[in-house]
C-alpha cells in the first residue's frame, strides 16, 4: 500500500503525540496512589473521553462496520441496554466504591464480605480481562496487517511494546490522557471516512441512505417472543443491560478511571457523559459499514477479494488500504485511528491488571506476612518503597501476556461477538456478588459467595461446550450472563455471615 508524505506525517505525528502526552502527564509518579488513582485529581470530561476510547476500542472501529457491512444495524439494539446499565452503575455501584475509598472495585468486596469473595472476583477479572483485551488487540492488529501486509506477529508485538512503554512509565494519568487523545483521533477518522463515502457514492446523501434502506441494510429492530433468538430486541435489551452493568461496574479496567475523579458526583458525571456520547459513535461506525457496502455495489469496476469477503473483519481495513486516496492525509488519519483503537484498549487493561495484582494480592499478602514478622515497621517501609516498582513490573509482564493471548485467537472470525460470548461466562458471577453487596445489608457469606461464583462459571461453561456438540438443548449466548448473575445472587443471598461496609 502506497502512502503519501502527508499520510506518513499524520501517522508519525500521532505516535510522537501519544508518547509525549503519556510521558508528560505520567511524570512525577511518587506512589501507587498516583500510579493507580492519579491522586484523585482527574477532570471528569477527560475521564469520560478515556472511557469512550477504551470501550470503543478496535472492536467498534473495525468490527462494527464489518457487522453492518455483512448484515444490518441489529447491533444498535444493544445501546438501549447499554444506557440503562450505566444509569444503574451511577445509582448503585459508584456510591459504594467511593464510600469505601477503594483503589480497586474488588477491595470493596473485601470490605463487604471478606477475603475469599475478593480474591475470587479478582481472579475472575484476570481471566475475563486477559481474554477480552487480547482479542481487542488482535482485532486491531489484523486490520493493520490487511492495510500494510505485515506479519501479524510483529504487528501485535509492536503495538504492545508502544502501549507498554508509556503505561509502565506513567500509570493511570498517562492512560487517561493518551486515551482521551486517541478517542478524538479515531472518532475524527470515522467522521472523515464517512464524508468521503458520501462524496464518492453517486447521488445525494438521502439517495445513498435510500439505497441502503431498500437493500435492508438499515434494519435495526427484530420483534419476536422467541427468547432463543439472539437478535431479538427484548433479549438484547436484557442482556446488554446486564453486560454493561458488569463491564463498566465490576470490571476494574473501566471502573478504575471513574475512581480517579475527586468525588462521587464528578465520577458519575464522567460515566453519564460516556452514556450520551455512545449512541452517535456507534451509529457512526454502523453507517460506515453500510455505506461501504453501497460503495462497492455502485462501483462495478471495484470488487472485494474472496479472502476479504470470507473474513468480514477485514472489509474496513481493505477499504482504507485500497479505496481511500493517498497523499491527502486521510489514509494516514485512518491508520492512526486503527493504532489508537488498538492501544487505547491495551493500555487501560495493563493499568487495571497491575492495580488489581498489587492491591488485591500483593498488599494482603504483605499484611499477612507483617503480622508474623518481628520487625513490622521496617518491613512495612520496605514494602511501600517496592510497590511502585512492582506495579511497573506487573504492567510489563501483563503486556507480554496479552500479546500471547492475541496471537492464540488468530484463527477466529467475527471477533466482536466472540468477546461477548467469552466474557458472558464470567461477568455474571462477578456482577451477582456485587449486586448482593449493594442491595442487601445482611445477606452473603464470604466462602459461600466463592462457591456460588465458581459454580455459576462451571454451569455456563458446561452449557457452552454442550451446545457445541449437540442440538438438543440451546440457550442463546445473550442469556448466559443473565443466568450467571441470577444464579450467583440467588445462591449467595440464601446465606449470611460477616457484614462489613454497605456503602
């Protein structure tokens, strides 16, 4: 693929700006309080933009256009549940987290129930985040390989290396500010390519949309009472509400940046800003996929190669590489957008995994050890000095692990829905115990909670693998997270034990 000097300049400027922003805002890290929480001095608007960058990621930038190119706008049905889920987080979960003055959301579970619940939820977070972020990294890396023809292994390692560099140095402040910049870049790139499509397709904008409508490409809502149809509105509404309540409420990856705001009110404001901005962004990328299908339908001289048609996730990258003009900066902006989508999801995962490893495993272990040591004060001082170095080491190691996970999923297609299926196996168990904590005062037993969570995951894994080998019983994947949440909440609510902080 040929790039003009202006395209190269745009991509080069992007990398320089990202590294500079990460180093500038991440300087003067003196403790894990700075490294994990940004000293609780981050502006709610910047936090809201960073949440957009992490949530949108490569799966929206690459796979949502692929979904609407191949099908229609069914994916948009999930937004109603996404908005409702955010409202529930604002009302239920954020007050509990701020009330407990926690560094990670799993620290709240330790306050409310005890160490077994906290440790189990933390381990489940590791499993869900490592798989989910690895797939997101793969999605962006595949797009880059389609554009440039580079080897996938080198793209994954290269993108991971850049994100590891500024995240390891700057912590959460570097993550928030680089993600805010990256959100502006890939949304701006989406707007630019949308304008190009409207100008390139014969006819007016309304005629282009009419063509897509007649072809059934704008179909959005599916109304039916078949609850095993994974594209029915009612199914996706319920599933998406629970999914978003879990993804933004009990997943340290996204919740961590809300906790960097000075107070609860501004933390809530950052999430509601994200909720309002989510709809136009999703519609933007759905419309891009729809118009790409119209573009190729109205250009008889152009056709997509068979290997691209067989793997719809490659449609948008192929369009960027072969349809956009070179030398005007547009292609460079879209390539920068792909890199931005890749690193915005990766850097936040590294920060969340590192903060959980230190806060929910290293600190409790050192606290237990100090109770049996003769020189407690000296060990505590040494431990405090080591925490920041240890946090950076964890960031580096988790970056390598995510790169390996990304390469292990290289043979999968339609990665957008693959993520929803995998995290649905785990998120329900986590969400159930969090909801139990914030909605009850006396229910929940530390060890019973662990049993309920593990049994929830076991049941859903059994359902998944059973359905892959037989057709006698089928439960659509949107219900998995709902079943997991209800099972965990119901079992754990039958018992009571030590009761800690509720809010």
